[in-house]
C-alpha cells in the first residue's frame, strides 16, 4: 500500500459546514500600531477647544488666514478636516467610498499598547475569554467552500494575532516567498514531477494552479491600473501585493496589514515631521490601492484601526501621550462614504475622560460586526465578539 | 538603518545559533545517525507504519533494530527511557539555558525594563529544543508522548505571561510525567501557573468566579465533553478553585493559594459534598476525576486515536479503558494495550506539519539545528505552543489536508540544501546502497521515504516526467527525492 505515490485510501476532503455561505468581500484590515494620534489625522477644526489643547501641534483651520494654504486642514464636512499630509485621500472621500468613524475604540482603559492590542485583536473585553483572534473566529465560523491556501494572509513575518484560530493562515512577506524558488531549470523539473505525483488529486492540482499563478507575479514588475503609484514603503508593498492577489483570483478573503511607528510621545511634528510622514504613507497607500482597484471596489472592504487614541493635550516634548478614543476608516464600494460617522463627544472641559482623553462613543466591534454581517456574509458575530451586542451604525449600505 | 533593541536581540540569537552549529558539527554528525553499513531493505508495510507511530519518522538504524527485536521488545525498551543512552542529545541541549530556569529567572531574562518584554527568546528556545529532541533523541516514544500531552494540556504561550511560564510547565508537568501516572500529570497541570494564566484561573475569585479552567479540567483534561458533568458541576468546581493563583511578587510566577479570594462555602461537585478546606477542596475533586470511568474512556480513546486510527476500534478502547481503571491511570500499562493489541490494526493518518518535516529529516539522516524550521511550521500551521484554543493541535487527518504549498516548498528547499543550518545526507546514503543504476537509486530512495519501492509503472512515469524537463541523472535523483517528500503518500504515515 505504500508503493503508490497516490494512496488509494486517502479520504476525500469534506468540511462539516459550521455556517455555510458564499464568500463576501475581500476584507483588508490595516492596523496602526502604537496608538495613532487621530486628533491630528481627522482634525476637529470646528471646535475651539482643539486649538486650546494643541497650541503647537494643532493643524490650522481650512480658512485660517494666518497660515499658508498648504499647512491648513483639508475640510471634509465643515467640522472635521484631514491633516494636509493626507491630501491624496480627498479624491477617495469625494467619491463617497470612504467613511470615517471618529471617537471610536474599545472600552479598555489600561492605556497599555500590549494589553489593548491583544484585547482588540482577540475581540474580547478582558483577558479571559477565547484566545483566538476575531478574524480567526470569522474564518472558522463561516464555511465559504474555499480551500485556497491563500484564504487569509497576514502581511509580514508572522500572521497577526487577529488571524489566529483553527483555520490555517499564511504569513506573507512577499509573493516571491511563495515561488518554489530555484533556477528555472530545476523549477520546471519539480513542477513536472509534482504534476506526475498529484495527477489524480484535485487539491494538488488546485495548488499547482495557484502556484503557477503566483510564479508569474512579481511586485517589482507589477503594473497597477490607472498608473496608481504605491508608496515605496513596507505598507505600499503590502497593499500592492494584496491588490495583485485579488486580481489573480487565488481565493484571498482576508489580508491583514500592520503599519508601525505611531507611538509619538516626542516631537511628532505638526504639519511636517515624523507623524505627518506616516500619515502621508498611509493616505498615499490607500489612495493608490483605491485607484488601482477601482474596478473591484464592489467586492472590497477595507478597515483601518489603532489600539487607542492619544491625549487631547500635547505634552511638553511636542508629542502626545497615551489616550483613549481613536478613529476608524472604512473604505470600499459599499460604504456610506463621504461622511464622518459617530457621535462627537467634544474636547472641552467635562467632555474629556480619564487624564484628559477623547471619549469612546462607538465601540470598534459595532463597525466590525457590521462589516461581517453586511459584507462578509457572516452572521455569527455573537461567536466572533463574545459577550458583546453590536449596535449597527449604518456605515455600510 | 536603526535597529530596535528587540531586533538586536534577535540578531544576536541568530548569530549564536549559527556559531553553535559550526562548533558542534561533530555532534550533529553523530546525532544525524550512523550511515548503515549495508544497503537497507524495503520494509513490511505494517512494520513501517507501526515504527512511524512510535517515532517522529523511522531512521534506517531504527528499522534494523526494530526488525531484529520485534514490536514487543522495542516498546519495552522505549518505555524504559531512562536506560536509553541519550548523551549526545543532552550535550546539544546543554546550551539552552532557559530550559532549566524557574519562572522568576525566566521573567528576569525576558524583562527589558519599563514593561517591555522580549517575548521571543524564551519561547523560541523551548520550540527549538522541542524540535531537536524529536529529531535526535533516541527516546522517541517518550518524545511522542510529550507531544501528545502537550496537545492534551495545550497552552497558548501568547496569552499573558504564558510566554515564559510554559517553559516551566513543559519541564515540570509534561516531561516529568509523560510516561508516568495520569493522576500525577493532571495534579501537576492543575498546579501549573502557565495553565492558570492560560485558562483564567488567576481571575477566578469568590466575588466574581471564572469557570474557564474548571470547565476545561473536566471537558478536555479528564471526563470528556459527554463525561457526565453538568453546568452546575462546572460552577461548583470553579468555586473550589477560587484562590488558585500565581505569585506576582517574590518567587514571581510560582503557584500560590490565596485564601482571601477563596469561596469558603460548602460545594457539591459530581455528587460529592466538599466541606470547606481551602486548597484541598479542588484537590479532592481532582483525585475523583482522575480515576473516573469517563476519564479512563476519554484518555484511552484519545491515545488510541493518536496511535491507531482517527476512528479507533472499539474493542481496543474497551480493553485500554479497563486497564486504565485497573492500574489507576498508569500510562505505560494503557499504552501497552493500545500498541500491542492495536498497532496491527493501525490505519494511515495524515502527517501533522511537524511530523512531516521531522520525518523527512530523520529518514535522510539530516543534520539541522532546527532554528530555521519554525518559519516553515508557522506557515504550515503548527508552530509549537501557538495553538490558541485549549483542545490542542488537531489529531484527525481532516484538519491538516489542504495546505500543500508550504510542504512542497519545504521539500524543494530542503533537498536543495537551502534551509539554514540544515543538510540532508542523501548522497552518502545512496553511496551505501550503491545500486549502480538510476532506477535502483530511485527504489532505494522510495524505500527510505515510503518504506518500499514505487510500483514500476509509477516509477517510470515519474522519471519520464522529470526527464521531459531536461534533467541529468544527478538532478533527477534530487527531484525524485523532493517530489517523493512532496507526494501524497509521504503526507501520510
């Protein structure tokens, strides 16, 4: 019985459907690690208190006659405005495919990066409860009939905590990591041998097809649609490769991407500097992805999140300390876009919480639950976010 | 380019690891196993299957030994693992200092000040040591049982301080009792700080009980989900376990019973009335659970599933269950029944990722420091101590089918010697078999990896497909080796 390359006793693959449904959108989750200072990303220029707590770091009003035009906030709705380094997202905003949820976040008030990220990625309230990640539970609770080895990927050297669970996920540094490697000659020999040993095996043949598809993809030679220019950064590369995998139709359902460097305690920069550079990378990347994937936007939902926000008042080192309320962006073809959602709690005296932080008026799980239910065909949100009853905010159509 | 402190530490660890391999080359060569002095034979399919259940992939010299002394003597020899000389493997592991440290020391070397912890060093050393033992230890059945209990008492090291506490759990719970008494194993696990953190018992207080550990102790560790306990039993056992906790200062990371958060009322668990007695309340329940008939059946079934088949024969399970009850959970006695009566009925199982990698290394007498294997295991879904839910890495074949690409990639890179500090001994092995022909070499190779030569028609078809891609005979042999490791047959054991 061991003399066959293809064993006759190999059971057929059959999944017990937990909750079967066709796959929905491709979900892309961008996590801003380090607690992004969202008050300088989506600036509440309509509120005087903002300028009182941020005398040096504050971004001038869109109509501020005392500052140069290029330094002013870019108005979104008469009250909020983008930081000027996020200019490239204005076009996406105007296309109504980008929604912002301000004062959004988790109930945890530890203000610890590690703890907050862990809880948020697990989708739980406190350290007890399931140790798997919320995306991992999404994948496990929905059988889409998709057996692709690239059903879910974490960009980087290891899959994000949010992806952990019983469904195998792949970490992907580069699409070229998934090439068989070797010179063309050896590769052809191996390809040919694999085809021989897997000639009667459906799964093997599927995998060979995906491998062949990826073999031809190389981010260095990829031509984006509409001449979209991805920033030449890790983030740009991660988005570009996500776009390539979607276009190649290799079964990608989830791509998780991290962007680090947001823990700006010291000299974060007002109009220019370290944080504006990060914002520009973020905005340019998202805008390039949007342009490149415009024809696919109806099947894409993208979410950005961060573990918490930063203190409303700037600190003595021209930076900001750990705060509470954050902000999420949702981008896609089915977003109620061009709108800042959520209740704005204000930055005035009596409105801030704890040591002087933006309050949370929308739980991040409200947004993610809506994405799961409306765009990913997964109604098992009670399992994905245990002990949480989501409030659907109609951020999506 | 700026390097963070953590990057710098990682870099340091890499340099140390590669230096270690270079300076220990003779040890690795010895560990990889002696080359056989005479060509090896094809193996009887059942013996091949049996030996691959008892090891992480049968080496040539193990096959000869097994053929010589037979299953019964082989098992007894492996049970008496203390008598097996494992000196080379122990020497190799002596550089892994964290394996011997207590929780306080482990916390100390992980703590980079200001609540900034190196969460990689300690777990990675444990992972690497685990792989090295599975690869090189001559106490293979013991290591197979260590793996079994690591799944049964699964701990996900990413949760809380598990990242360093698991090293203590591995040494004091799993390895200490892997072939001993089941009662001692559960007892040690219940008092293990890593388990308490992982299953939230440190949050189990009189004023707000947490049922997590109490439930899993019955559902997954002893009785089994249909073992006859109720939600009420879970809540009552959780009350008994209030106050079982982990020290946060002085001897940090050790077990402590905190009387002030213990629920001192009377409890009723599984029909037993438990009088107020602090720590010994839960201990009384544990003593009851470990000899319960449901536990005997649950553990016997799991062992039979691991060693015999995904759906193990009922009569073997019955006999093992009875032995469990007769011996109060003596692991060797139960295992003896399962292996002697059951192995002849064994059905093929899909190799889990670690078994896939390790068997390919062991069968080709490879030398490896195992450090570069983590990345492959991660992509295949079995990076050790990384399974989030308390049920452990799945045992059933169905859970692992469908992620072929990283296995193929591994096979190809391994045979091409592209994995860092990892090298197979294919050429030297084939020099011993010296068949003098390509087809002879392919048959010898298939005997090593699959137990027996390929059917002639299949062999010729495989060779033709490689030749059609314009390969000379040296290239052909390498591609044959890689494709056999990548083949459906090698994914099963």
